[in-house]
């Protein structure tokens, strides 16, 4: 099969012919039909994840068709249309027993724990716990677009900070994660302030429903949010994962506001400073969000099929596997508008 491969951190990203994967006894092989390009893939290539071994194939926002089924797996067949969350559970630990497969004690991440889906085929273990059947009315590109960013935003807004109709939600960063937050928050009946440094990204956020947009290069995001929301956001989301965005997210909250950290914090910046005195004095709540359990996909599919969100509006580029190496490398300069998806 063809796959995007790199052999060392920040090494050449090349499309090579490699051996086809074999289905693990408890898993499947999926013929990949679409795969999103995520900044986490860039982090993997940059060497920010010490668990990765080389050579390596990245990719974790996938959809496709089952082409091989492991000997021990029941309930799945060749030809099934499937996707999978990026954070997979083992199905046997205490967290998995409680349904929290996204924070499994033995977490498996395609494209990090093992070879991923920037390839014509990908092997997936723990299929009984994590494999998700795609409804016939949802195409492969849409299913792949639900991966990492959109489902993390959905889980964070609904299960972690419990956004309510009429609340103000501030989102810091209008990449794939921030645009997902914007659409989902609006679908939940909230009002949205979107913050970025790029006018084109802000324009897209406005098209997707943001009530107020703020260019942080021209004005203080904290002051602008407090003014627009008449006292501060009820919920604020760091959708980027940086010291400035996390700090602004906490500082723009009203009393007893909720901060949600879903922008990936990794490498040298993993230990962000927190304005803890403000957290104490305003009784703020801080939440983390990490992926989404596979069991919640039906809710996500229902949201898409209802028309409440439009993932196609978020897809900025549809590219080939041969174009993927350059697209992964470009994630470091935040140049993408919306999502880029590899279509096979």
C-alpha cells in the first residue's frame, strides 16, 4: 500500500510503498476513504510525542470500509462503513467499564501508538470497543471531519462544561477546533464570540454562526469579550493550546464561568501558567476535554443529519495522499482555512 512515512522527528515526509497491515485478532483492517489533516499530525512529525517509534505513519481522523476482520472479533463484517475516535479504549480497564473510553488507562491512538491512516489501509485493535458504524446518509469526508477536532469540541461543550441555551461562549482560535466549537455552541443555543488574529478565519467563523468576532491583533480579546457579553463569557474555550490563549480564556470569564481546555498543550509549552488568584476570587471552573467515547457518536451523527451543523462548510481543501506531506508540514504556520481532508 501507499502511505505517508517519516523516519525521524522533522525528517522528510514522503509517500512510500510499504507492507499492507494485518488485522489484529481483536481488530480490523480498514481501507481508508478519507482522512483529516490535523495539527496533532504536525506535533507527531515535530517529535513532540516521545512514545512514537520510527519509521512512522501518522494520521488519526479516518473513515473507510472494513477489508479484513480479526479471528476473535464478532459483530463486524467486510464492507462495513466505519470510523473510530482518535483516543481508543482497551475495553477492559476501570474507565472503559464506566464508558469513559476516551480516557482509557491503556489508551491507543492511531497515528501515535502505532501506524495511522495517512495510508491506503490501517489496522485497528480493540474494534469491539471503538469501531463506529457510519450511517448511509453520511459520506466518508464528513465522517472523517468528525474526527479529533469536531468530536472533541462536542464532548467538551456537552459533557464537560454543559453549555446552555442563551449562554455566551468565547472561543480562542478559529482553526478546525475553534470552528467546530462555534458551530456546536450555536447548535446548542449559545451565543459565540470568536477570537483569532486572521481576518479570513474570523470571516469563516462569522459564516458558521459567530455573533461577534474579535481580531486579537487589533484589540484586547479580554476587554472585547467582556464588553460584548456585558460582564464576561459564561464559557470560554482555548481551542489553540498556548499560554496567551489559555490566559485570555480564563481572564475573559464572568464570575463562576467555566474554562474548557481542548487546544492541545504539548512539548515545551505543556505546563501553562494559570491566573489562579482569579480562579479563586471569581470561583471559576477549569475543565479539560480529551476526545470523545465511541458510544456518543450516534448523538454526533444525529446533529449532522439534522442540519444543525454543516461540516462541508468547514472543509477548506480536499487533497490527494501525495499532497498530504506538504499539508502536514504547513500545519505549523496556521495557514489553513478550515479543515483539509485527504480523499482516496
